[in-house]
C-alpha cells in the first residue's frame, strides 16, 4: 500500500499506468455482482485513481 500524502487528502501509490509513485484518490465502492445462484450480491471494492493520469484500479476487499 501507499503512504499518506503530506497536506492532502490523497495517498501516494504506484500508478499502474506509468509505474511511478503518484498521488491517488482512494475510495470504497459497493458493486453489484451476479452470484452463482443467479441472485445479485453487493461486494466492497477498493478503488484507487491516479490524480496525474486518471488510471483506475479496483480490488475486491476481503479477496483471498
């Protein structure tokens, strides 16, 4: 994971677009997924968006 950025509300993380450490906005979103039994389920995802390039990565929370 990244570290807190000084004086801001973003974090510094490695950007998947340019492979450099850049400021990112990090949020948690609930996304609807279709479960195996055809029902719908909500699952939390960590969403990290690079402030310089706009590249976004999503990772399911609690994923093993």
